[in-house]
C-alpha cells in the first residue's frame, strides 16, 4: 500500500505515519519513487496504536507491546490500565453527579449547597495531590 492509501484508510496524516515509523511503531516495506510503501497489515497495527492511546497508554508503552513478531501484550499491564480507568470513571461519575445536583439544588447559591461544598473539597484535595497543572508535582 502506498502512504496515500494508508492516509486515506486510516484517517491519519502522512506526518503521523512518518512519526510512527521513526518511533518503530510501524515499518514501511520500501519506496516507490519518493512514496513510502506499507504492507496491508499496517492497518491492524495502526488500529492497535489507536486503541492503546485511547486507553491511556503512552506511545512508548504501545511500542513495547508491538514487537516486530506481533503483539506482545502483558495481561498485568492491561489489568493495571483497566483499574486506572475504573478510578477515572468513578471520579468523573462523582463529578457529574455533583454538578447535576448543584444545578438543581434548592440552596440560594451553589456555595451554600452542602453537596457542592463537598465536591469543592474533593477537587481541592485532588488538585493539591496532583499539583496545580495535574503534572504530579507540587506548586
């Protein structure tokens, strides 16, 4: 497959494909003129890369899972990521429920709503632990 066809089928820009190739995530089979050529199996690898990224894995994690001989996926790593996603989902559901409650709270203002106050305390504690910008440090 020519790089243009991979771009068309995957929806990824050619620059992303070249970047993935430079990182060893995909491999071209050669060139036809100036255009990179890929085996049709590149589409499956691109789908695996996309799935890994959407699940929250870094490109380095994904690269380690995609050995040249085929996917080498560590079940423990998948389970750990699933647990991490469960925690994120729970936090988001708590946030959603708090916002819905605040929107319908009979208190005169949001700041007088006990449930909204609890939500503010949770977010405040979380921000202190993660650092102001969510980078894990303190600010």
